[in-house]
C-alpha cells in the first residue's frame, strides 16, 4: 500500500463563496443526498451554453466510479494495470481533490487483481465513495472496503470481502457503494453463506448484523432506505429477490422473489409515493405497491419478456440507467437505447424515443431531477436538459460535457458487434457545478446562471 499527502491536504478549503441567491449543496454519495438523484440548488442555468465554463481538469486513471463532493473536497477512485502484468494485476487508488482548484490533496493505493473480472470491463473501481462527516468509505472493484480520514487519507479501518467473508467477486466486479445509516455502515458484501448484506459500526468496522443467504452471485444494485408503512425500510435488490429489511437489525420485513438472469441487478430501486420499481436488462421491470399502514408490499406487475431485443420487449429493460417515476408514469432507457414512457399502474408502454441516447446495446444515461426538468448525461458525453411527459420526450438543450473514453463491446440491434467509446460514470452536482470523469481526467464545470 502507498499513500501520499500534499501540503494542501492540511488546509483544504470549504466550498466556494456562492453568488447571492445560490444555496450550497454537496453530493456526498451515489445519486446525491439520500440517493434520490435530486438537485435542489437555485441560480442554475435555464438553458445549457454552447460551451461549458470549465473550472479545472485534473489527470485521472481509468474507472467507472462517480465522484462524491463534501466540505470542499472531491473523492474519486481509479485503477492502473501493472505495465508487465499478463493477468490484470494492478493498483486501485482513492483520491481526494480540492473542490475549487482540482489539486490532489491525498491518495491511497492498494494492489489487487482483476483476473476474475470480465476482461472487457476490467478498467477500474465501480462504486462511488460515501462521505460521512470526517470519514469517507470506499469500495474497490474486488471487494476491498476502506474507511479513510477525509483530511489526511489515513486508513481508520478496512475489510476484505473475499478474505473475511468468502465473497465470490461477480464477473463485473463489486459495485454497491456503502450506505451510512446512523452509526451503521450498510454494505452489500455477498458473504457466503448468510452475509449478502452486512452492517458495520461506521466508527470501528465491527460487524453489527448480517442478513440474507447467498444463493447466487451478489448482484450490482445499490442499497437504499425509504420510509414507508410507518417504518424506515432498507431496500436490497439481489439476483433472487427484492427485499425490505429493518436497517437497525437486518430483520426481513418482506421479500418478492424474482430470478434475474446473469445477476444483472444494476439499476437502483426507485420509489415515488407508493410505487417501488426495479428494472433489469433481460426480463424488464417489476413494480411493487408499498403498503401505507405496515412494512409490506403488493406485486402490481412485471415484464414478461424473455429477451432483451427491442422488438420483443414490453416494459423497460434497463441495464445501467435507473428509471424515474413522475406521478403515474415511468420513464427510462431500454435495452438498446430506446427512451420509453410507461403507465406506472399497468406497465403499458405509451411511447418510445430515439433522441436521448444512442441506439445501441447497453446505451446509458443518468437522470437527475432539478425542479420540473432533468439534467441528463448520456454515454456519448453530452449533458442534456430535458423533460419527460406522458406524451413524450422534450429536449430543452444540450452541450458537450466530456469525451467518452471506455470501450463498450456494444452489440447493435442488427446483431453485429460495434465497439463504441462510452462514458458510464455518474456525475456529481454540487455547489453550482457539475463534477465528472472519464478514463483520463476529472473535471469541474459551472452550471451557475451568473457565469454565462
């Protein structure tokens, strides 16, 4: 292990001085506050400029993880393969940067191997760091969990899922980011035989509880907590079921069985009102209705397709893109890039649009709500302002955000292999700016109206 700390790390600045009327807001974890993918700041552009005003760009190695932003610092992870390696041995790294300047404040590196991962996607860590006060929690692509001091990068405690929990690293790597809940750090560990989910003491790393027997690989979805039925429910979507747990004890409140082909539970479970939706690549979406008076749920509908091909799908077959629910309607990106609108009550498809993402297998976009519109970054490297309605997709404006640099191995709807360069990382929206990365750099650009 190697760690470096710059002198700037001893005096990291707080967030920038904000223009009048602009409320500061950090982005401390996957999909921001409470994992809801909602940005509340005011004073933001009404229309995207032809060219973004970039505050800084800092070189970065490869990876899929998105940035987390908190208290004037940005946290990110990356990977570099050893030059002489023939078995995908290399170095994962956690970095802290100054939010205002992009200067690297500290780094921490550890050796690992990606030999158990799919070679085409062995390019770096997946999980977004989780910041909680004076600590940041980081998970590497092979199941190394670290608790760092945010100022110094010192390791306060660590876990190795494989060595300590007998985890089988899934073919596309460990993806689930740690979730802080009170004094607990809730993680999807995949430990065999009975530790799919584990809650650690966030200060010491001591195990508090474990839950759910492992009957397949661990999957890729992020744990979320929603309040429903009079209690707080920890929602865990794994390859055999959608489960609700008591986050304090790990007790299972309810469970809806659903076998997910190849374990691709990727999109985050999304809730709106009584609706709770999950969506997967091969078999489509499943909608649950949460009970109002107790921790329970009723199965409303699910897709019946056995193929992801566009002419054989009905609902939304999401791969990476988490769908959204607005009122009684669902919007999301299907298996080959089609944007679709559904009736949330029945799953009936209302419309399709080819305009937001490329029409190719695994096309991806990340949707973040800002008032009555959405910021969307697609995998071609564009930032889009859009609205989604029962009648169709409304694009308000778009601009170039970042260069796509990762290979996709995408198969087109016509069956041929077409290697596209893509950008599959979720940006952070914080303090009037967007923070984003590819396999070469991390950058910060202004979205404040006063800067244009």
